């Protein structure tokens, strides 16, 4: 089964899905990076569906706008990388 898990809505990190050792049918998800969660449900499919319904990924979440241009965290990170590369190329 392919879960198609969305990234963490808080940091963009990879989610981890686990099955409870004590309650056979209880599944939970949490972020490997920031430990957000858990999103626990009765059944793997329900746990995945619940996780994927959470807030959008930080990479695509609009965090500001300038004259009707939406700016995402991903946009800011790309701009930071371009500026850093430009600085490295200067004397």
C-alpha cells in the first residue's frame, strides 16, 4: 500500500507512521523532524487521511503578499540561496 503522506504542515519534514504495540488497531503519525503530532486513529488508512487533512505544507503556505504576489516559504528559501550564491561569487 502506498500512503502518499504529505510533509509536516509545520516544518515540511517527513512523517513517520507507526502502529501501537499495545492497541493493535491504533495507528499514529508524527514528524521525524519536529515531532509534531501525533495524529492517532483506528486504522492505518484513517490515520493517513487525518494527517493529510492538516494545514498545508510550509513550502506552499502563503506567508505574505506584495501587490497581489503571494510569497511562500519556498520562495523565500530559493531567494536566500540565490543571494548566498551571489555573495560567494563576489570578492
